[in-house]
C-alpha cells in the first residue's frame, strides 16, 4: 500500500463530525507515540462556518472524553487539498459524492467513505447538527472506533 502521510476528514460544515474525527485521530496518533508524523486536518464541503470554532456540543463531547478540540477552526475543502492529502475521508455519502465531483485531474488522493475505509461498514456518520446530544456521542464513538482502526491500518 502507498504510504499515507496526510489525512483530511471531511463533513458538510466542518463544525460537528469532522472536527471530532480530526481531534480523536490526533489523540490516537499522539498516544501511539507518533505525534507529528502524520498531517491531520479536517474541512467542510460547505463554507458557511469558515473560521468558526467547532460546535459547542462537539467541543463538549470531546472534552467529556478527555480531548480538547477547541483549537480547531472550520475551513472549506479546496482543490489544492486533493493534491496535498494522501487520504480524504468523507463522513457521509453526500460529502463523498461532492468530493468525487470536485476532485481535479492529477490528484493521487484516496477518497473514501470514513466508516467504509476504517471499519468496512458501508454507512454514514449521521449528521448530528439538528438533533440532540445523543448524535454527538454517537459521532464521538464512531470517531473513536474509526481512529483506532485507521491507526492500525496505517501502522500495519
Ligand atoms: P457537520 O454538521 O457537517 O458535521 O459539521 C453540520 C454543521 C452545519 C450545518 C450542517 C451540518 N449547517 O447546515 O450549517
């Protein structure tokens, strides 16, 4: 397998799901003693929240599990991301099809559905934005399972 040195996690707004995916994966990489060896970022296909902190419910659920994601700021996916990142993981199938549609020629990035790539589950991370806090706990738990599996996959 081509070695993967950079990962971009993508959702719609880059304030709920992908900041959790980024923060939890960085935590797993740090705990494996591999801090700084992989470039880890997140972005949204939409640009409404550019520059904003993660949603306060995402910050809170991460904090509950001992992870600080309050240093993150939302950004939108750019064409350059397809040239710079080795692996681009979409939280849901809408995000995936938007990414596939915008991918420029010359990109060698692997673009895949997050749960599919990490866990072989052909499922979305449900968008928790309009729901209750249960959706954020679910997004955290999925990020935790996916991050551990991704670390094993990239290390192995
Ligand atoms: P995310 O959640 O894609 O997980 O960051 C959303 C955040 C904002 C919106 C939709 C989903 N929004 O419509 O503003």
